[in-house]
C-alpha cells in the first residue's frame, strides 16, 4: 500500500516485518526489492530480489527487476544474465 503511494520508506518497514514473519512469500521479496530500489539502496535491493528468486525460481518479475537494479549498479554482465 505504501509503495503505491510513493512512500517507499514506510513500505519498507512493513515489508521487513513481513519477511521476518515468513520469508517464503515471493511477492514480499519482490516488493521489498522495489522499495529498496526506490530508496537508492541498490545492493540491498539486488540481494532481496535474489532471495525472492529462491522462493520462485521461474520469477520473470524478479529477473526483470534485478536486471534493472544491476544495470543501475553498473553490472552489465549481471543485467544481461537476468534478461
């Protein structure tokens, strides 16, 4: 909800709580990765998206999001790998 309103910082707190309660929910990892990206915390975003891929190995949304983050980090080989 907070992410949709453009408040990544508030959304981040809720998402971190959700991951702490149950880290097997792929959608939470995806939203967490997006929130961290929105806050400019790109390394953490990439890590969250990677964890999410472990919960949903076929996750095309994870790969697209992580490719975008990797590109922002200057990791062009990683970006290519995800695309």
